C-alpha cells in the first residue's frame, strides 16, 4: 500500500479499501476545522489531502465579485500550473457539480486533476483542486476528497456566520460607546474604543461627554464589571442614568452619590467603576470624582505626563457612597486623559507599575488631541491589550486673539 493510501496494510479487497477510507475520514474530522479562521481551515484542508491522497492541492475561495482567490496550497505546487484558466475547477464553482475530473500533460507526463466545490447549505464557497501525477483517483479516494471538502465547507460556513455575528455585535458596541455626546465648543476631545477580541463580543467599557451650564462639560469614563451582553446592557443603563443625574448640574462627587443610590436599588445591576471630570474652561479648573476607577493622566505642553490625585470611593452599585471630590487648575497646554484599566493593566503586574508606564510616556510636543491619543495607544500597545480599552482625552480650546 502506498504512502497516500491513508493507513497501514489491512484486510484485502473492498473491505480493506473501506476501512482505509474510514480511517482517513476520522482523521480528517480531527485535523480540519480546528479553529474559526477561514484561511487556517483552508490550509488544514490542503495539508491533510497532500499528506494522505494527493501530490499537490490548492484551495480557492470565492470572492464577493465571483472570482476565485487561491488561499492555500500544499505539495508540488508546480503541478497546479497544469490547470487551465477555464478548468473544471471554475465550472465546478459556477455550476456546483459534485466532482469534475480530467487529465492533462505536464512535461509529457499525464497529470490527473480532481475538482470539488466547497459547498455548505446549498452555497458554494469555493473549490478544492487535487492533483496526482501517478494514476487516477479511485472511487474511494474521490469520495474521501469530496467528504473533506464538505467538512471544510461546513467549518467555513460557521466561521462566516460567527464573523457576521461579531460584526453586528461590534457595530452595536460602537454605536453605544464610540459616539459620546457633544461637548461644548470650548473643549477639544478625542476618544477610542478598542475591543480585546472576539471572545466577548461586547463589554462594559464606556465614555461620555455631557454639556452643562455656563460652558462646562462633564467627562465620563466607566467600566461595568464582567464582559458579554449583560455587561453591555448594564453599561447602557449606567450611561442613560448618568445623563439624567448630570442634567441636575450637581458636583461630580454628588453625581456619583446619586448614581450609586439609584443603581444600588436594582440587585440585578452589576457594579461599575466610574471617573467624572467636570471641566470649566472659563475658570480654568476641573473637578474630579472617582468611584473605584483609575486616576486620569495629565499631559503637559512638553509631552510629559503625571497622574492626577483623585480620592477613590467604592464602585457604583454597592450603596456605600462616601464619594469625595477634588479640584485642580487646568490650562490650555494640558490634556486630560481618562481611560479604562485595559489600557494599562498587564497580567501578573502590579497596578502601580502599570500606571508608572503610562506616566513615563513622552509624547510629541504640541501634539493635537487626536495625535496624543494615537501616541498613547501606540506607546502602550493598546491594540494588543488583554482587556477592552476605552480612552477619552480633552483639552481646553485656545481662544482666538
């Protein structure tokens, strides 16, 4: 039995062929579709067929405009050049034929090609091209190639369904998070929301800006404990409630007291951390209050940073209260940076070390607010963070002379 027969020597005849086919299909079920990445699944399919049945394999996926994009290949890829442009591989995709087999000459040697569509739920996603330079594929081998193609197609279909679900969830999250209210024109702001990945489609990180009387703006960053849809629902509830409470124009620490009392009355609501900063550009001051949240950073005009000292109360939803406020001057050269813990925290690292890394950043002198946020995200490698990241930056706009 040859190296491509899919197993060691066994019972002779048809029974032996069936047994070998069963062993190969069992192995295929374990080795193809180990993850939810389309191209990885195609590479697994190509590699498996090459190791067990073929001299060369190519996997093509259908693009949105109907073309075939070769995403994986294995074996003697030079043999794949024997495929003509109008080969049955293309016709298999267009017509959905279960199998298309033909023979061509490559360097005077007959090369046998077998094309199978990648089809799942009556939708053709692409095609598999199997090549052999020695003998034709037996019926059992052709059936095995067809099985592995169907198996891979099912996994590809699941991956695409998951990707569509993730895209919908992320659009929802961005609609909830990434469009905060409009601050007063006397304040420049920039924000970023960076999800950690596809494990939890949505989460509880959020930011907000609320216009107040006399040209003041309330800046908010919060983080509902946990991940997933429940955390996102609670996040939106916190955000809506905070808008109502903030409209009363209370000082930030009193806003937290009211918010905590309201949320504590709902036992189903998850606790959350929250940082409030009320900026008054006319007076050049900012009022701070924190409910279990990390302190903001203040970047000076020279690009250096320092952490603001803010009294920290308990997270919202505990009903304990006890929030205190603090006030400090803010100039047009300074930029406030508020963030959730995903920006700085690293697994196994003390939070003081994490915050020191942020405070140690040196950003370009004279950077705009948007540029400053981009520099912080890059400097802390936030796009590869271990948790969701929400960032809100603000600077008092200079008055025109």
